[in-house]
């Protein structure tokens, strides 16, 4: 991201109309935490809604995954020389691509047994960002709304990321090939002319 760009919370562009995710954390611990996708200027055009809730989490599930997400996102923001953030009560804005990654973690944790939430967090952290983006695209296409819990790819995520009795981070990571066109690209890199993180990587996703 260009040095002149300003962000708020977890890498979200500090301008109106940006495509971002919102994490709504209520004051009451009995209320649900809501992760929603806000389409910004793309909303309410061509049948696209202004925003869509992606997942509703109990405070217990949210508390189990919040630190893993904060640690991962802040590491990436810091590497991109952008301000870091922390979760707070109220509305938290999240960069579009980071929001997709958060949904993958939330979808996996919501369907996993409580004792395996640390395994889910560890296996999610071991994935590459582009792997999380792909999982988001596959899942949201058929089961990306709160009422889709336990269906299709949503169910598969929970089973895949909770499979095991020990956190994946304790195991030796096996090297995975990197796509040639991904080697020199950063999540927050923007070529001249682009106005939003990630558009250079997945131009078609700007309209999804």
C-alpha cells in the first residue's frame, strides 16, 4: 500500500465507499459477534446488497479465535508498515482480504468442538493467505451466510481444520510451492492506479 494511503482498524481503507468487512462486538457477553461484508460503492448495484452478514458467533467462540486473528493480521500490517490494531467493543473495520481470512477461521471454529478450537487456530495460522482466500471463495459461493452453518464447504472447513489432537504449529511445516505470480506480490501492495488492497492480485474479486 502506498505510504499516502490511510487505514483504520485492521488495514481497512480510511475512506467512504471502500469494500471492507465489519466485526461488530457487542457490550453484552450474551449477544452474538457479527462478521459482515460491506460492499461499499459496489453495494446495491447489479443485484449486489449493501452488505451481508457472513457469520454470527457466540462470545465463547469469538474469544477462542480473536487473539489468533489479531496476531496474524497485526504481523502482516506491521510488515506492510501500516498501523496495527486490537479488537474493541463496537464496530471494527477489516481490510477486504483479511476479512475473508477471518471468515474462514470463524466458519471453521463455529462448527468444531470446543476442545479443538486451539487446533483450528493453529491450522488456520499455518495456511498461506492465498489458501485462505481460495477457501473463502469456495465456501461463500454456496454456504456463506449465517444460516448456512453445517452445510457444504462450511462443514468441510470445520472438519479439515479441527482434524488432529495437537496444534499444527508444533509440527514441522512442509514446504509448499508458491505460484510464480505470487512470489513478488504483497497483500498490501498497490500498483499505480489501484485504490484498494488486493486488487492487483485478484482483480475479479473486487466485484465479488
